[in-house]
């Protein structure tokens, strides 16, 4: 499983705790700083690449890379209270500066845009 560092709001220990509790079959969790994990996944060649259920596997840029290397992309249910998109939305709702808006992320949630 790979997580973009820019979206990693929850501390790594909390993230690992959730992953260990919900996904005991995970061998490694890898942080990355690129927009997509495609290059990383091409190098690692995982058997299974896991994403949250709010993603559309066929629209993810890394899906062809994983499949090209014989892997499978699967989506798993979200852990309530741990979705970064929901956390950002709640922060903006409570403490927003009025200058930012919600922009459709294309995956059922939203990103923060200006």
C-alpha cells in the first residue's frame, strides 16, 4: 500500500495502527512524494495494490502499471474517521478562511482548491 506524503495528515503510527488492525495481510506500507505511485509500483511489482473503496480502479493512473507486472488492484472499505478528504472538509467547515472551496476530486470526495 502506498500513501502520498502530501496527503498524510494522520501521523504514521496512527496510520500503521489502522492498517494493521484492518489489513493484517499487508506486507509493507510505503510513503511516496510523487503525484501517483506509478514509478514506485513499477519498481516494486506488487502482487496486490490496495486503495480505498472510494477510488475507481479503472481510472487510477497506476492500475495499468500494476497489471502490466502481473499484479491486481483492489479497493477496500474506508475506515470511518480516517479519510483525509473528510478530515480536510471538516477542518474547512469549522475553521475555513472563506478563501478556499471544495473542488471535485473525481473519486467521490473533494480536494481543497482556491
